[in-house]
């Protein structure tokens, strides 16, 4: 199996986890939080998708779908255009409101499709390419993509946990 195929499988699993966490849940469940300092399902899914959009666009040399395809306008959030949620405080999490899960999954599906398309262009020789010199050691394409998978899966798991809490009436 090639590296790009393995990464495509991982990103596909993220998509499945996103849909499982969001589909069929009412808006109040998407915004439920265990306490004022915790994240909501909606915020977690938006954030993990923003990170994927930002990081993959960065390594691919393309514009983010958030700004380029009008997703920022569709969401209408009170954040700067290139905000990914990194460093958000509880008031920022509370400010993220969506009318339905379809908006979240629609954006995620668009980003996942773009990611899979990008991965299909890569050769094994592309993965050692340095994409970020601000770290020591510098970050390669392979490390950046694995980092996105890791971050996304953690947040998708958190969203799945919250969904279970909502369904059991714990939130």
C-alpha cells in the first residue's frame, strides 16, 4: 500500500466519524456542552474541518474552501475569515451556532473530497518535502498530513463521546 492510499483511508475514516457524530442530532444537541469551558459537537466538527482545510490547502498551495467556496458566508460566524478555532476561548465556542448538522457535514465532505483529490496527486517522493520550517525539526509533508489525521481523529472521538452524552440525556 502506498502512503497516499493509507492517508486516504484515514481521511475517509474521519469523514465517517464526522457523519456518525452529527447526523440526526438536533441543533440543541450539536451545541450542548458539559460545562461552560467545554467544546460542543458543532464546534469540534467545525474546528477539525477548518484545520484540515487550512493545512491541506497550505501544503497543496490552494485557497481554503472556507473562503474560496463561500463556506464562511454560509456559516456566518463572528470570526475572522482565516480563523480555525485554534486558541478559542469558551465564549468563542459558545458563539459557534449552526442551524443543522447538514451545514457541518457539507463543509466537511467538501474538504474531505479536496483532501482525497490532493492525495491522489502525490508520489512517494513528495512526502519528505519540507512544508514548514518554523519548527525544529522542520515539518515534512508526511508529518503535516499525519498531524492533521491525529488532530481530526481526536476531535471526532470527542464529538462522538458528546453525542453519546446527549443521547443518554447526560447533557
